[in-house]
C-alpha cells in the first residue's frame, strides 16, 4: 500500500468522524453516531483490505511470471535439460551443473543483491532518513500522545533537512499567537512567539518559499528577520480546514544533489502528515468533551452528573465529610416558550449555562440535569454553605437581563437544597431530596430556595 493510498483512506475516515461530530444530537443521537462510526470504519477497512489484497496478488503474479522466465532461460543456457523433477530431486546420478555465471542472466536482468543495493541507494539519495522517519510515522499512525510524536519529530528534522534551522509553532489555547514547540539547527531564525499574520503561509494557506539571494524579494515572512539568508520554507500545519500552527525553516545552502523542489516535497509530506495527526487529536478531544458536556449550555451532562455524584458521595462517606446538592429551575420558561418560542428558551438556557460556573467554587460541578433543570454538586459543603451558595445564585440570576432581538429575557429561579448526611445517606436519596425540594419551591410561589428539611415536616 502506498503512502498516497493511506492518506486518502485516512482523510475519508476523518471526514466520516467530522460528519458524525457535526450532526446535531436532535437528529442523530450519540449512540447512533457511534454506530455510524463503526459501520464507516468497517466499510473503509474492507476497501483498504481489498486494495492491499489486489496489490499482493498482482505482486505475486509478476513474481511468478518473472520466475518462469528465469527458469526457461536457465534451461536454454544449460542445453535445454532440467536436472530437477517436480519435487526438487535429481533424475540422474550425475552432479548438478554449477550455477549459471552472472553474465548468463537474461539481458537487462540484475541479481537480487544488486536490486536491493540500488533501492537503498535511491532511498538515501532522496534525502529521507528511513529509521527516524519510520519512528515518526509509527507514532503518528498509532495516534500517540503529543509528546510522544514531538520526540521522534525532533530527531527526524535535523536529518531530513541537514544544515538547516527551523521552528515548529503551535497555538497555545487561543488563536491569537503562535508559540514555539520545538526548534532545531544552529541558527536562530525567528522569535519564540509570533503572530500568524507575520507568516505569509498563514494567508496563502500553502507552502511559501523565499529566496533571499533574489534582490527583488519583498514582503514574505516578516518573522524571519534574525537570519535572512539562503532559502526559507514556511508551511501551514492544517487539517480538516483548521489551522493549528506553522513550520518554518531556513538554510544558507542546500545539500549537494538536492534542489528546492526536493525540499519543497519533503516539507509538504511532513506538514501534511503532522497536520492530519493534530486534526485527529483535536477531534479526539472534542469527542471526549462531547461525551460529558451538554451541547447547548456547555455544562456537564446528566450522565457525567450521575457518575460524579456517585463518586463524590462515596468519597464523602469514606472521609466523613458532607456533600451538598442544589437543583434549580428557571421560573420564566413557560412564559417565554408561549410568547417568544423555543429558540428564546434555548437562549435563556445558554445564558444560564455561561453564568452558573461564575457563581460557584472551582471544585463544584455544574450540570444540566434534564430539560430546563440544572443542578450543582458541592463536595465538602455542609447545609449552611450549600444554602448560601444557592441564595447567591438565585440573587444573581434574578438581576440578569438578556438581550433577545427587540426585547429582554429575564427569569427567577426555584431551587431545592439537600445535604448528605443531613437529608440522605446515598446518592439516589440525595438527588430525590433536592428534586422534591425544588418542586415544593415551584408550588410555593417560585423565586425561592427550599431546604429538604421541609420534606420531613410534610
């Protein structure tokens, strides 16, 4: 299988992954997405198997044909008599003739040893160090963690581009600046942090080559101001239409028997392989986030909430510490739904999802429980702390004014509070107590915090 075939297959697979990720859960549930990905991978795997099988069969047929030609020629050179029967045994007692000398091979044919030597010579003459490249490619294809890919890349670059100096830049959390991830070579060619606009490859979306021996050279990559000599190559690190970084490199002189086109091809292969790897890693992180996050609000989803509650309750029981739980419901949902429509309700829920983490502690766990209900798990919080936190959330949201078209959206909250071990001794009882208290707050007139103490009084 050629590298081209593999890259085409990998792009097709990643396209299927991207399609599954982009599809909204309202039309395709999460389970359906995983079923689609499994089927898509199986289909592509069968296609890849078929291609490889045909390639192997073609190679075997060519080998058998060449072997028959060699046998026929060998019989001609030895008087047309074969000394071996079908089982490889001699038919007479005379010693077998000596192997045909090298000059007796068919015209144009060479020995296997010479062919192997020529292949090795061709590979090394192409300027590709095989062992470092294999280490890098293996880490990429196995989708190893970022650090385990950067290490072989650091080893590969000085051998792939001898006498050159370069820097690999990647975004660090934001798309504002590019930060140096690794560098190689003896020269300092660029700063540790650059702006994407300083590199011409960012706007071009392609590899940019600058020949500093050309007196008419203008513009180009302004970040290469430390050592503007020889030839420079700048390549965007991209994948699935996203920009992740820039690979930039400069050399005073190219090695013997290598041209600018040769280095352009090597830079292109390297940037493409690394870009697809980063895109795949990015998709992996998004899927992991998607599996525990609510798509509308960005808060943790119910599945993660239930797992976290069980985990925190077990830890609280083991360490004899309290744990609080707040359930909340926006009172204005029904009114907004009837007057403004579902989109306005979703805008309200999104705003609550953005604001809620700012009103709680870092260790607290805000979640969208279901529908319009939210909850917050407060590890280590007793009844006093949990109630105070609930009142703070209620007061802050009551003052919130949300612009929506030509109107303002606002709401109050009905909230229920339960605490372990005061109101419950396990996760299910704690959750039930908080929900029942919230329902009591709705029935009692909304815009209030009700403690689970009220349940024992009913």
